[in-house]
């Protein structure tokens, strides 16, 4: 997986989390990852992730299997390209 694709995937997760924190979760939602033991997209858009090496672990609130731990070397979650993940072009 290319580094730029990994960065884009991480950015999308951050954008979704920010949208959830601000309310209006359904407005423009392209992916929603609960990280409850898998990397499935619960938005209904089918942008499921494939976990490579990362393992479920507790989140910052201590909830078991609600986050993923990465080794910092070769673990990642891959999300395939789809139309719903493409930013609209200006014009």
C-alpha cells in the first residue's frame, strides 16, 4: 500500500471522527468506523477496511477492543478506493 493511500485513509478516519464530535453525523458521512473488533464501515457506504497486522486494543477510555494498536513499522488498515471517498472537484 502506498504511503499516500495510508495517509488518505487516516485523514478520512480523522474527518469522520471530527464530524461525529461536531454533530450532524449523517451530513456528508462517507465512512464510520466503530473499531469494535473489526474495521467495517457502518455508514452504509461499504468502505470496509482490511486490517494488516494491527490488533484490537482498548481505547483511551479503557473500553476493550474499541481501537487498534499499530507497531509503527508495518501495521495498517487498508480501505479500497471508492467513489464515495473521492473529494468533489471544484468547478
